[in-house]
């Protein structure tokens, strides 16, 4: 079991731009301490990664509710699920981070705004400078959550889970694949040797599966509704396609059996967990039938199973769709309620 530190003195998060140069994977990184510091984070509380720029100016009637990121943090603070001292702001992901996963042409054209309309149409978004900025910050948040989790056992981002993005194009409301980028970042800096991506969003992480299909240091595990987007699935290292309408118990039994086997057999150095809430019974794009309690139990179980085995876990919020953005924000808060419970069980 991971023993989470309980220090009264402030510890520090990581300054993305101050990392040492990437090293060859043939070299061993002797120093596992965190690099240059930037702002305080009190280790007696669950680390939560958030930035106001996770959201940008956006049409209110769009299917993708951009306001959910802002409303989620407001809800977490209002309900005292998260305290201000828990929150750490990430920096933007670097160009070098992005091209570990995406082609230079795609990265440059999106950031510079020269990307074609047809390419943007595939993402479901209209390009804007604000969108480009928020994508960089969101990826930076997932990278930071992963690195903080390595040091403290558990960390949660209020964004992330953009698993439909492919190396040369975006798709399905996803521009850059934050999970693949974060996993590659940890490996490139020799922070870990093996990463397990646990994707429980209702839609298969097709971009993640395709992008990482030849990377044997990253294992991709997806549990999703089989008859749902994307129509043409990719091959994850382990895919579990579920029948439409599945409910809490059968869903949880399926996840538990497969995840326990994976954790014991693969023995990753970290779990990156996509805690999408679109398996919820009221999700407009979901087709599964989980309740709030079912999602909570799922999230607790994933984190608990990881930490019990001494494996750190970093979480992202993944997908979720509802016409009422306040309801959606409350649903995304479930992972933070669950993480707070697991943190309190493990902290010394």
C-alpha cells in the first residue's frame, strides 16, 4: 500500500519549463526527487490540479460543455470537497512534449491557427486562440498530475481525458492526447518504466490505443460501451466492450476482475485513470446505466486497488454530457469525492 506523506511544512509542485533535458531511455535517472519548484502544495491534503484556462470562450449550445471545468471547481470549493490550499496550477505543455505523441505538422498548424477547416470539423470544434491555449494548459495539467502522483501516491486533475486524439489529427472533441503525452513524458524522463492507462470513459479510447499500439512500456486498458462512438474501434492492449444498458453491479464486477488481473500481472509504476462520467444513466451520449453511487464505487475501487499494491494513481475527468452543465459538474465531482475518501484511508 502506498503510504501518503502527512507533512505540516509546504512541499512544492513542478515547474514544467525547468525540467532537465530528456535523457536516453538507456540511461538510468539516479535522482528521483522533484525538479525545480514553483508554488506550495500542502501534502497533508489531496493534490488537485486545476487552471482557470481549462475553459475558454465557447458557444453555450455546443454539445461539449466548456463551462463544466469552471463550474466543477466552483462546486468542489462550495461543497468543501476541495480546499483552496489543495489546488495547484499547471503550466502549458511544451512543444517537445506534444511531439512525443503528435506529428510536428499537426501540432504547429493547430497552435498557429493554420489548421484546415476540415481537420477542425473532425474534432467537433471551431479553432480559436483561446481553444489552442486551453489545450496546452490541459495537457500540462495531466502531466503535472502524473508527476505529483508519483511523489505523493495520488493526484487529480479537473481536466483531461482527451483520448480520441490521433497523432496527426484530432477527433471527438479531442485535440491533443493528454494521456499518451503524459505517459510518454514520464518514460522519457526515466521517472517510470511501465505505465498503465485505465480508460473507463464510455467511449473507447481509440486515439490512445492507436497512438500507443507499438509502445510496450505503456499498457492501454479500455472498458466501454461496444455500440457507441467510435464506430470503428482501434485495438487497445485490452478492450472490454459492454452491452448497452449495463448496470452498477455487472459493470463493477467486470472492471474489478480485469483490473486486478492487470495490476498483478503487468505491475505498472503508475496508473493514469480516465474517470469519464458518461457511463452514467442520464448521460446523453452514454448508453450505459450507472448511478452516482455506481460511479463513486468504481472510482474508489480503481484508486484503492492501485494504492493497495503500492502503485500511484493520477486521475483525469474524461467525458460527460448533459444539457444541464451544473448537473454535469456535480457528476464530475464524484471522482474527487472518491479520491478524498481513498486519500484519507491511506494518509499517515
